C-alpha cells in the first residue's frame, strides 16, 4: 500500500458523496455527539464524572449543582459531631484509597476533603456548574431530548438546557424540613435545623432543646453535652444504638464505651509504606460490613442473637440511668430502622445535664417547649434534628412521555427497574432512586457500580447509534413485585417508623409503620453489585438514533483510517508485540 495517500488531508473522505439511508456516515468506533445532564455534584455526581468520561472520553457532560461547592450532604451538613456512621476506610471508592483518615468514624469536613481530592484527580470541576438549581425537566418525544429548567442561584435568572440523557444524583436525604409543631416560629431564642446549622452559634452555658433522635440528633447530643448548661432531648421514637463495625478493635480502643477512636501517625505511616498491609485492613472492614446481611432476615438465628447482643450493650452503656433503657429500647427488631453506632450518645444521655423527654410536643411558644403532659420547659435555643423529606414523590417535577410527572407516579406506588429507571421516561436514570439504597453492606460500592452500569448504556448510545433507551414495562413490574415479596421475609417490613418506607399522602403514623419498603435494594449490597455488573439489554426497548437499525456498523471505516496523518497504532492495534513464539523451547 502507498502510505503517502494516508498522509494526505481528506484521505478517504470522498465516500460521503455516496449518501444512503442504509449507511450511517460515521466510523464504527467513532462516538456520535452525545450530551448528558447530571443533577447534583455530591458523591454520585463525582462518580458519574469519573465513570462516564472513562466510557466516552468525548462526552459532553454537564453537572448542575445548587451549592457553591461539591460534596452534597458532606458540604451541607456542618452541625457539631457531624460524621459518617460507616468506618472511614470503608467509605471511599474501591479504586481510590486514602490512608490519611484521622478517625475510625471521620467527621464531615474530612470526608469532604477526600471527595475534593478525588474530584481534583479526575478534573471533575470542569463539568460542574455551581449555584445552579434544577427547577424541572421535560422529555420531548419528537426531538428525543430532555429539556431541563435551571435557576441561577446568584442572579435568580432561569434558563433552559437540553441533553440526550438526564440523570439525577440528588440523594435520599437532600430536602430538609421543619417539624410540624404549632408555634415553632414564634420562638424568640435561636432556632435552626441541623441541616442548616448556624456556624456562629455558641452553645456555651445555654439551656438548649434538641428535638429528634435520628442520626443527626444522635451525633449532636454528645458533641454539645459538655458545652451547654443543660439540655432537653426530645425523643419520641425508639432506636437501636449499636456499634456493629470495628469488632474487637473498636471495643478495645474505646474501652467498650461505644465511642470513636483516632488513628495514630504510626498507623497512617505504616499503611502508606505497606500497601499490602493497608489492603488487608481495608478488606477486614469490608468483610465485617458485608457479613451484616444475615441480620436482616426475619426470625433467623443471627437476628435473634444480635437482638440479645444489642440489648445487653445498650443496658451496659445506660447503667448510670437504667430507667432510660425502657424508654429507648425498641420493640421492633434491629435493622427495621437504620442502625447507628452513635459514638458517645448513650453515655451523654446519662449526664446530669441531660433530660430525656418522651412526652409529645404539643406547642412551642416564645420562650420554650410545651408537651402533652402540660409542662412548659423554657430554653435559650432549639435545635431541630428532625430529618428530611424522604417521600419518593418529592423533588422538582420530571415530566416523561404523555405528560406523566414522575413525582406523582412515585407518590402513589414507586415502580422502577433496578432502582435506576422506569418505563415512560426514556434516557432517564437515577442514583439512589426507589429500592436502591443499601440496608446492610456497603453503599459506596453500590453507588460506584450503578454508575458503571449507566456508563455502559451511555457508551452504547454513543458508539452504537442508539437514540433512546427505556426499560420494558414488564421488567419494571417484575422488579417492583419482587421487591414487595422479598421484603416480607426481612426485618425491614416489621412495624416501625422508618424512612425506608413510604405510604400514600395523608397516611397516619400507624399506616406509615406498615408502609411499603421503597428505599432499600431487595438483597445484599454484594447482590446489587452482581446484578448491576452488566446491562441486560433484553430488558430494554431501544431505538436507533438516526433511524438506521444497522447504524452501529458505521460506514466501513475506523477512526484511525480517517485521520489525515498515518499513525502506526491506528492501523496495527490488534498486534500483540510482546509475545514471541521463538522464545519458547520446542517440545515434542
């Protein structure tokens, strides 16, 4: 072959004059122009930026984030004691380890630092548009695109963007809410929600009220108990406080008191110098997390054993105020609600400064809190650790085919395929949608794998001429029905008030306790990783981008052959240049 022709600009490009609807005019390995809009630059958005760009390096990816910084919940939550209830070394990507964690359970600021480091390494910020809140999205069946309304949080101006694919990564615990207490905003002292912490607040020598004993309240109480003059802690629900991570190591380092511990500089140095030893330690933590799954099975011997274990642990930690055990110990089985290790929480409740109040709050006036028993308790400050809007039907409107609002559809009965997508909403995906959160195991590896899964879809749409991808209605129903039947055999369906469950709007507390489990993946986190390993294309309806069903075949060319300059690797990439048969001894 005369390679001089390959060096001539325009070589081979005259084939375009032979236009035909049977031939898609692109090289077989050339991606079409494809745009993805991703909502949210928290953990999910950062992972999306990594995995999607690996799959399609030329992808047009825009990540809209309402905050001025990435990190999602770890940027937003700044209350005292804010930390992850998962061991630090297990709360990181499988392919990006960091040995600099200071504590077994690290605080929010250090977690945010880790994700900033990851984002910097993979240059994720170039895709992010900060201070940009999504107000709504609508699918256009004619153009095959999503049109997304964005509000600039600095100027207030609104604009519209469009993309071939829309994905949300706003998380389950993103929309904080005030408690529904009459007179709440009459209070004349300092009043704030844990998710909107006033960093100028000084709790020293104040009599404060902490309303709520969810994960935020459980962290705030021990963080402030030594600083305040007195604390009224309002606890209506019961919850299991359990150190289920760390085993003997955690118990030994904290004297069995349920606290946290700090890694030594020697430990961190040894891990940096000996990656094999570090990997061994990390695998040990992962093993402990992954072996929690049998605890979720209703009536199992493991479930019975941990119930006795957690009860004994709570009794021991509350022995200074034994009357609190009866008030706090749940009647429902462990894991029905999300378990929390609560380092130092039970110990804080035994402080003479703390008054644990189980009576319902009926009203708040200018000076304090009034409970159902008729008592008025004056306080200087009220902290509402009362959680988030967790209904699958909450959030900005997402309008799919035939004008159907995803939020309204989810409000009645959330239905998805693998928690990722649903019929009637082409080219739309969710991170941590209905039935995709982990109940026992490691959430990070699930988020990581689901983005690898969607990246495979993005890649095929770019390289194989696919214009629309939508799960088959029957497979959406199959997954939803499976989840319903599966949870009957688990403790998650026991009667307890949990954000794992949803119920129709207006449902009573008792109805919500018996609601459908709509937050959790129906299986272990390892099961999720296996299920999301590859896309089952037979479960999807697809349409070609340009109408050509055989368009993936391209026009007979490869990208390398169409380059104006001859490059050896573009023509000979299939050769294995390191294997030589004559280096092998011939044996008869």
